[in-house]
């Protein structure tokens, strides 16, 4: 059964009761709008949940895309797979502490 792009959050809601962070990936400029949408919805529903945005856009678009993801509610942005992994591990180590403040 195929689901539309906007069906993601309702399907995840039961899982979000036990998660320690969420990672939203944007692979290219055409995925940026949807990643921003998901970040805004997650931030509105779970204001204290750490949201890591994996911004794997081409170098020419990366700064603008990362800024947009932060503006949409990401706690922080990672620009490589390795950096994304490090962010995930960071939250795993400090799972009992609150999320760091969002970047301005």
C-alpha cells in the first residue's frame, strides 16, 4: 500500500513516544521543501525533541539549504554521513539531558 509524502508523521506518532532524536535528511534541492515541512511539523508537535537535519545537498546549494533547515526547526545540521552519525551518537550518549538550544 503506497502512502503519500504527507502521511509520514501520523505513521510515526506511536514511535515518537520513545525516541531520543529524529533525523531528517535532505539529499538535494528538490527534497528541501519536504524536509522543511517535516521539520516544522516535528518541531511543532515535539518542541523538546532533538532534530538533526542531514543536509547532503551539492556544495553550491549547501549553505542556503542548511540555513533553511535550521530555520524550519532543526536543532543542528550535519553535512556528511559521518557527521550525521556523530550527531546521532552524541544524543545517544546524553539521552537523559535536554536538547541543546537551536542554532539562531
